[in-house]
C-alpha cells in the first residue's frame, strides 16, 4: 500500500479486495473476543465506511500508537475500547495518532507489524504478505 504520488500524502489507493478484508477485520475487532459476533452486510458496510473515513484522515508517520489504545488492549484485549479511542482520534483530526493506532491494529492496507516490547516500544513494518506477529523479549535491567 503506497500513497498516490500525485495526490496529498494522506490519500490511499485501496482496492476492493483489501477494503473487504479491512472491513471484516474492523467489524470483528469491534466486538470483544469473549462476546458472540454475527457478521452482517449492515455491519460490514458500516466498517468499510469507517475504514475509508479513517484512511482519508491518516497522516503516515513512524510514531508510536497513542497510550490510550495500548491501555485498552492491556485491559483484557479490549478491542472495542481501542476502536472507540480510534473514533475519538478521527473526530479530533489526529491523523498521526490514528495512523499509528490503525497500523497497530492491522488496519493499514499492506502493512504487517511486529512489536518489540523492550526498554522502548518500536513498531516495525514487515513486507507485504508477512504474517503480523508480536514478539516478546526480556531485557536486562
């Protein structure tokens, strides 16, 4: 996934196959993993519209995701709360924070991620097609 060179930096070219996958992912993440989820055309279309709106507001950067998103995920993997924080970022026009949060949640087309929790947080972009993973390593204090 690359920004389109002739248009502003925050314009993304997303094909329909990518968009369907991102919509399914967002729709699934909006429900806590301990709760039942019924996919429907209504929820998938709503998720696709949300992803499109968010991508239009994104400002690509290498900054860390907002702390509130990590705190939500640290609370029993509360993805609905993390998604709610992403809605707040979009409403506040925080394109950099939104991009970093979307990247962490796997909602940026073509962006795999690896997170290395050491003395500092580092988000690494993996090649397209690579399975996103979380890598935990102990660090010496």
